[in-house]
C-alpha cells in the first residue's frame, strides 16, 4: 500500500476532527471514499458518461411536468 500525506487548511481539518470526534481512522476512511468516488467519475468511459447524463436528463424532464397538466400525461409514453 502506498501512502500520501495531505495538508488541509485549518477549517477543513477542524470540521473533520469535529465530525468524526477526533477519530483519525474514520477521517482517513472518509477521505479515501471521497477520493475513490471522484477518481471513478474521471475514469468513466466517455460513452458511459454520456449515457448516464442522457438518462438523468430524461428523468429530470419526466419529473418536471405538473401533475394534472396535459403535457404531464403524455410524457414517457413513447409518442
């Protein structure tokens, strides 16, 4: 396993220290999870990323109609 030493600004360090009651192992685990998620986003295949964005946009569009309106009833019906 490789190690990386991070320098945090005082506010960020204090926030993490308070959030995890000074448990350094919990802070390290939290930071590892955050970094892993961010790196995974950048490693996504561009086609997968485009597909994900398309699905999210479609879902947002379908949820955007007001209940009871005429346009709401036809959204997502394939025509």
